[in-house]
C-alpha cells in the first residue's frame, strides 16, 4: 500500500532531480526584472492642493440674503475637470512646458494631447478642497505642470465669474431702463385719463346720485299730475259722449272743479241747473237753456286740460332726458373710475418692479465689487514641489512580480519535466506486472 512516507520520499527525490529548475528559473526572472528596471523610464509626480473658501467668509451680504451667490463650491469642484482636461488647457500646458518639440502633424499633436491628459490627475479631498497632480519623466516639468494647471484653473474661474458679474450688472441696468420707460408711460396715461375724466365728468358720484334722486322724485310728481289731468279729461269726454244729459251731468260732478279752468263757472252753472231741475221737467225751456249753458262751459274745459297735459308731457320728457344723461354720466364715471383704478394698479405694479429691479441692480453691483476679492477664495494649501522620488516604476512590485513568475514558472517546469520523465528507477516504475530477473546496480 502506497503510504504517506512514500509520497514524501518521492517528493524529496523529485526536488533533488529538479533543483536546478526550481532555483535557476526564479533567479533568471529576478535578474530579468532587475535589468528591465534599468530600461523603464522613471516617472515623477507633483501635487498641489487648493482650498475653496465658503462664500460667507468673503461676502457677508450673503448671510442677509442681499447679494447673489457668485458660485457654489460644489459647482467649482464639478467644473474642475471640464477646465483641466479641456483642449485649450492642454495646448497651454504643452506650449508652456515645451512638450511639442517633435510634433510633425495634427495626428501627432492629438496623440500628445491624449498622453498629456493621461498624465493629469484630479481628486476631491473634501467638500471644499481638491488636488491636482501632473506626472512627467522630468521632476521639474512635473512641478511646473501641476503649478500651471492650478494657476490656470484659478484664473479661468475668476475670469468667468468676473464676466458673469459684469453681464449681470449690464442685464439689470438695461432692464431698469426699460422699466423706467414703462413706469413713466403708465404714469402719463394715468394723469391723462384723470384729466379727461375731470373734464368730461366734472361731477362726482355722490353729486350725480343726488341729482338722479331729485329727478326721480320730480318724475314721480309729474306722473301723478298727468294721471290726475288724464282722469279729468276722461270725465269731460264721458260727459260729452253721453247722450242722456241728466246721466252725463253725473260725470261733471266727479271733477275737482276748484282745480280746473272754468271750474268756478261750471260749478255755478251746475248749481243753477240743479235748482231748475228740481222745479221743472226736462223739456222746460229754462232747463234746456241751462243744460246748453253747462255743455258750453264743459266744452271749454278740455283744451285747458290738454294744454296742461302737453306741458306735463314736455316736462316729463325733459326730466327723462336729464335722467338718461345722468345715468350715462354715472356709467361713464364708473367705467372711467375703473380704468383709472386699473391704470393706477398697473402703475403701482410697475413701480414695485422698478424698485425691486433697482435693489437687484445694487445687489449685482455690490456682488461685482466684492467679486474683486474672489481671488482670496482660492488658497493653495500644498504648493507643487519638485518630487525627489519617482512614482513609477515601482521597483519592489516589479521585483516581487519577477520572483513570483520565476517561482511559478520553475515549479511548473519541474512538474512538467517530472511528468514527462520515462526513466525507470525502481520496480514500481515498471508499467507491466512481470517478474524481475535481474538488477543493475549503481556500481
């Protein structure tokens, strides 16, 4: 039975047979890694750290919500990569560091820009600080590249903010001029409307209402007078149209004789008619004469009543015309008053907008003036220095990888050689079960 001690014995025997592969191969790989280190160009990296101060530190007006925010720290950090990795920044960096000495065409320039972008690194350390790094084979160029990128970023942000502040001030200035023109126009329209209203409608609403009430009262009295006069005329007409005189006289008794023309004369005639009627019959000559005299007086009454009615009708028409004029004036006064209120409201609205715009313009101006200190928002915490040690290649890592590959390759080669070896060293190595008839000794 194949036991553990046999396995250990076989492994020791295999190690002795393949010790050259197990030791020489790692050494060869390690030597190759050491030689490769001499041909790998070292890379140096220089870093600079920039702190972005809070807006409230430089602009106390922000605490009172008076000035507009120039830019938040988050926006500055988000725009870092857009500025740093832009083509214009790469061209400035390449030109400043004289990296384009061997550029022959546009394709080579594009390749140089891409390789330069790969040598740049950016990272955010905190919410208000970030790091910019540049890698190059020359430590001085690494330092200069990191410093140039930091200065270019700060100058670009300041230039953009200054231009934005100037554009904001210009925008509010133009809007203020537009609103001032609108306010003046609205004021002129309001004044003109008030003048027209005062000229065309000199009376106010209370006066017009009082006049309207007086006219309504007069119309009511005239209506009552017209009704009375028409009633008088109706009684006279009934008298005239009645064929039976004794019956017709009853209509005359209904007349207010003291209020009508010829009333006294008619009253005397009727009294005399009553006295005669009580003494004589209807056909009595004196009674007939008195009846004719009553008719004659009654026939003179309608023209007077009609004249009074015509006068009343005329007065009523005049009063109604005056009422229509007053009602029209009241309507016009109401419409004009509404228009004046609307115009005044519009004037108030535009005046408020004008005042708000003036405040915003002053805010923009103060923000622009305070923005002149915006350079203080960027503080370089760590100045880019000339690196003393290269960041690549990593010698320890390369030697460790070489040694590891040598060990793996040596072990694999030893195992493969052992597997492929067909040498028979004992009876256990014989592939067939046959009897052994002799041994060859080592001596």
